[in-house]
C-alpha cells in the first residue's frame, strides 16, 4: 500500500509539474562568429568559448554573463580545455588547409596567449 501511494505521488509530480525537471535557457550571450566546444573554470566562474569566426578565445564571466575578453589566436579555434591546477586554458586550433594545427596555451588570470604549440604534419611532409 505504501509503495503504491509513493508511485502515485511520483507520477502526479511528473505529470503535473514537468517544468520542475526541465532545463531552461536563462540568457543567451551573443559572441559573434562561430562558437566551438567551450570549457569552464568553476572556481573562477569563467567560461572559455573558442570562436572560429573571429579566430579568438572569448572569455565570459559566469556571474554577469558579460564578455570579459577576446584573446586573438591567429588560427581557427575548435575546442577549449581548462586546467585548474595551472590556471591555464588550452585551445585546439586548425591550420587553414595545411593538415596541421596547434594548441594555444592561455594564461587564465591575465587572458593572454602564452605559447602556440604546433601539432600535425603539413601535407608535403606526408610520405
């Protein structure tokens, strides 16, 4: 009897209050360009979005939803990853038709590009 009562309550909640279990878009943030795969710094409440249209890493404040910085990368960024131990953001970029790309290393405290590490081979290097 107790189990049937709990099942009835659970079904009622699911049927009559689905919005309680749904995700909802609170705010859209226009960064222009073409956003890639983002990374988040939960301790610093920052979001890092690769922007292939502008060749930048767009830094967004999680508190205000405002764009804090656009870090120029020089190549089209695809995806970002954040390392909380070093406070560095790593962004994979693609070369323009060369078969090579790079990993951009960004200091998250100053939002500056520290290094660009080449990866991959150019098409003429394939044998």
